[in-house]
DNA sequence: TAGATTGTTAATCGATTAACAATC
DNA sequence: TAGATTGTTAATCGATTAACAATC
C-alpha cells in the first residue's frame, strides 16, 4: 500500500465480519488461515478479503496465508476494538433497556456508562447497575465517544443534538428519523420497520425465474 | 417501463424511506410532491427518486409532480405494506420482549402473532397479549410469512431452520450469526455489535483532510 | 404558450472480481 | 525446487447521476 486511498464503507462493514471469524478461529487455536477460508466463513470472495485488507497494509505470508493472532490484533486495532468505548444511551424504554443489557456489547469492548430518559418515572431507576438520569441534564460534557438513540421518533432530532453538544461524535440511531448533524458526526441508522418492509417485499416473491 | 428489469436492492431500501416521507406528506394533507422534495426529505438526489420509481411504473405528471395519495398507495403496494404480515418471533429475552412491543411494527402492518422461547421459565408467560410457546414445538405449520430471530448466537442456525421448516420465507436476524438458508429465504441481518464497530472506526477520526 | 417536472438514456462513478506476477 | 497463496493491477460489473426530450 502506497498512497492513502479512501477506504470504501462496505470494506469497514466487512472488516467487522472478518473480526468475528478471526475471533472464532483464534478460539479454535487455528494458527494460520487463507483468504479463501476467511472468505468462505464471511460469505464473500477471497479476492474481496485480500483487497479489503490491502487498504490497511500487508498482513499475510505468500504461499501460506495469514497468521491468525496477528491479523486478529490488526483488525481489532483498525476498528479500534482494542480500546474501551464509552457509550451514552438515551431512552430507557423496552428497546433501550434491552440494549443496556445486550451481552454482545461488553465482549466487543463497548460499555454503556450513561443512561438518560425524559420520563420522571424512569429517572433514578437502576438499569444494569447504571442509574437513569434525566435527559434534561443534557447537554453536558460526557467523555463518551458513542451515543445510542432509542427514543420515540419525534424526539430524535433534539436528543441527537444534545448528544452531539455533549461531545459524542458517532451515533447509533434506532428512531427511524433522518438526522442531519454535519459531517463531523457519524450516524448509523437501524430502522427495524424498514428491515421488515424490505423483507415483506421479498417474502413469497420467488426470484424472477428467467423464462426462455 | 418495458422490460421487467432486476430491481437493485438499494432501491427497495430507499422505497421504504420514500414511504415514510409520503406518509408524512399525506398526514400534512399535501396533494402533490416533486421528486426534488421527496429527494430532499429522504437525503438522496432527485434523479435517484425518479429512477427508483421508474422500475415500477410511471406515477407522476410531467410539469407537476406526483399526486401524494396515489404514490403512497402504489409504494405501499410495491412493498406489500397494504396487507397484514404475520410475524413469528423466537427469543423472549430482553431484546425479543422489546421487539414484541415495538410500536412501529403495528403501524406498518406487521403483527407478531407467535412468540417462542426455549426456557421453561418463559414458556406460558404472556408478552403483549401473546402466550410464549416452547421452541421445541417447532417446526409446525405457522401461517407466518416473516420470522424474527432474537436468540443467542449459538442457537441461531438451528432455530432459523425450524422457522423455515414452519413456512417462514423471510427472516430478520439479530443473532450476528451468518445464516445459509438457500435462495428461497430472504434474510436481513441486524448486527448491533457490527454497527458499533463501524461507528468506532469512524469516531474521533476526522475525515482525511486532503492535504495536497 | 411558457414554465415546470417527469421518465429515460447515456455518462460517470465506485466497488467487486479475475487474473497473475511476486514470493514464501 | 514445486506448490501455494498473497498483494495488486486491470477488467468487469452495477449503481448513481446528469442531461434532456417528452409532455403536462
């Protein structure tokens, strides 16, 4: 790799998949793995794997493959999974509460350290050892790098801005609202009704059988 | 539109966004809307909107725009949001319970009618008026078109197969596992740790300032 | 009619894939 | 060395965008 080329977003997403595969291989004490094997597990082409990795350096040994522990470390470092991430969660309804206890987060080094809700009934309660604070206490300096939005749709824009003003630079948005927060803030939207709608389009609709 | 051309997957995803915008416009009693306005609300280009719609027919009036009620109907029909969808949910943990009560679903015509869990402690409980049944009662004929997988990762593959054997043809998968279920079954993966990992990559990493 | 906006074609852009020289 | 697999280039593929004729 010579020039620092822009890394495609799909590459980043696949890197997370590779990370999971590599963690599995590492658990199984596999020492070396080929791009072919990673590709098979991740459901992509081998050349895709090599191309994706090549954006970040050369991690393999020709004729052999990739040393699992080393590659796992490197991928973790690229995704910054080798450092703790402090997460602020807004919305302590059913979804927010489920997210607060989501077992996968801790294993990937994500730690929800703040929970906010606007309902006085929720404020003061403990969820997963965290005391729920009033959303009205925002904005304030939070030392959080990530934020999760699990509030009702109409509140989304305001709460998102409160989080940004509190220093959060990346947001996971479950509200279905379209947020415009400027280019300094990354947003990933998880829209559950959208997902079901896409599935509804496909359900029972056999892929067009090419006739002729 | 003449030939039945393959519709790109991103187009389907955007259609769901347009649907939401159109529903908003309809609530506001707006009668006609331009591709420009839809595009602005959806965060895409106007030509993208027109291209996306053109895969399914001609819904606009030159010089004027699109009649909102008619277009809303048509988009709903394309996504099959004009008919009820029966959903089977497996996994009644925190996440599953939150999904069972997710307010957005009913509004989009998705109805969770079955909830399964493998834990005897959960079976027999009522969640949102639905009695939790044992996962071991699957497979059986379910009259569900969609399935939601909210079980722990290791159980994912088996439970997915049980749902498919029960007649489900589309699956929303929260387990993070990579499912291979053949081409007749659509799968959408929602992987929360992946999303956070992608955000972690971007957090505090200013977009590469071109330094020329 | 003049102005506006669609539907569609063609150009552009960017990502995926195949192919292969480098090399362990 | 012979066999294998990487890293990278070039070809392919598919989606986005711009442009504009059609037409309300």
